[in-house]
C-alpha cells in the first residue's frame, strides 16, 4: 500500500486529532525508518522518546515473538511470569519496592494521583490536593490534563478535576506558599518534555525533597519521557542524589510496546489494597516480556556510558552551531533529551529536516526536540548537525 492509499483510508475513518500527515512509515530497523515508497530516514525522534533501543531491536523482537507464541493475555486475577520478572528487575535497579503496571504514561500518572490521595485517606488524614508545575505535561486523560500546567491542553474540557494546583517550575518559594495542609503530593518532571525540554535545577529538586519531608508530603516524579536511560542514567533523579516516593514510567520501558509503570516505596504502597485500583491490560505478558528485554539491555555494562558519550558530543556540536546561527537562542537538556530553542517557529525547520530525511520534532512552538534512539552514533549526530546547519542557513 502506497502513502496516498494509507492517507486516504486514514482521513476517511480516523478522527483527526494529529493534524496534517503526509508521510507513512512502514518499516523500521535500528535508527532507520522507511516510508511506503521505500525512502530511508534517520530517526532522531524515536517515536517521541519511545524506541530507545532502536526499531525492531533483535532481543526485544525475540522476547515479543516468544511470549506471543506462549501466552498473550490472562486476567490480572492470575499470576504471569513476565510481569513478576519485570517488577523484580525494576525493584532491583530503583528505589521502589512495589509496582503497578498500566497501559501508558497517562495511566501511570493516574495511578500515582490515586495512590497519593488514598494513602493519606487510609492514614486518617485526607490530603487530596496535588501541586504540579507550570509548563508541565502529564498526559491526556481528564485527570492528567488537569495536572498538566499548559492551558492549551485543557481547552474545551472543563470542568477539570478539582484538587490540583500549579506553581512556577524551579521556584521553591512559590512551592512553599502552595503547601497548605490539604496538599498530599508534589508532582514534577525532572526534565519537562512538552514544556520545552526544561531541566530541573539541582538545588531546587533537593529543596523540594527536603520540603516534602518537612511537610509530610509525597514527591511524585514523572519520568515517563526522561526515564529509562534517556538522560544518561537509568532514572533522571539518580543524578540529583534524591529519591521520590512515587515514580511514573512509560514510553521507552518496552521499546514501543504499550506499557506504563508506577513504582513506590513499601510504605506508600500500603495506600492501595485489593480492589482499590486495577487495569485490564496492565502488565500484559507480551508487553512485560518486551520491557524485561529492554531493561536488560539498558543495564548491560557500557550502555549508559555510551549514551553519555554521544550526548556530550551532541551538545558540543550544537554549541558550535549556536555560535554560528543567531536563530538559535538556547540549547538545553540532559543526555539524549535535547531542546534547541529558536527565535522563530520550529515547524518549518522540522519540515526541512524531514525533506532531508531526518526525523525530529517540536517541544512547544519554538523548540526543536531531539530524542533519538539511545544507540545513535557520533557519526549520525554529525550528519544531523551538518543538515541542521544547512537548513538554518538556507
């Protein structure tokens, strides 16, 4: 099927919530994608930070195929081996003692919000309010767009969920004022993704942790985009010397298979009990098997060191490009989660990069986002830099 046929079927039968789409990808391998006409593209967007090991990674593909031929689904009223193995592996390599598996990032945040509220209710001291950050993004469900600190995602969906307030990111004084006795949790992204690739200040995050401890407030970290090796460590918060009470993961967790995870301490896990939360497809055996294979690759010796090496090279080259092009206002990010802020809309630049067969994307109207597979090479970075140089100078 050619692109024109795929486009016709899509426009005829799928609600258009994604805008104009003229490109259909039909195959992927490693860092490459191919369209319906056989043209090859270099992927520096990774399905929005999802295919961290590249497309069709052989070990992940093998795990999916074997599990799909063994057991695809049973109710969560029964045990499954992949789900148990994934939880044990995540626990071994994180602060969390217990896990709840869902279908995506939004449902992992939903689980986090519900757990916070129920934890304090179970304690006999209800504290239902959540404080989130301006410019944040936490998902597309009604609760998660309420937690999202960007009005454009909330337009037309009122009334929103009560009990969620917002404060400026990286402003500890504003947070102090917001922590009333009704507040049970603070929710933030160590690196804001859709908010423009904005990195949390180290002193701020440490101060947030200390403030939460002093006020008996839970700290929820949304590492849906910045977790799973994206910043050069398995979890972004590891670089700040703090631990949250709850963490939400998704995106790269199973390298493209749909899964979300909410992890927490043993104490906080006591907020949930039998029947208090559930998910029909959460921890699906095929998705869980893919996640186990993905995680094993990420924790293998040298993998994360490679991410740091390529990241350093990428930032160096972007810094050189910034000194050459006045259109670039700022280069920011961490690891291979990089934002290039421009003094003009990013859309036309993204389109020109796509014409040159390089896939990247936006993080807000003026920010160019690079979240490639974590297996990209310095040579591929150099190719992207040279292409961006030409596009910016055109």
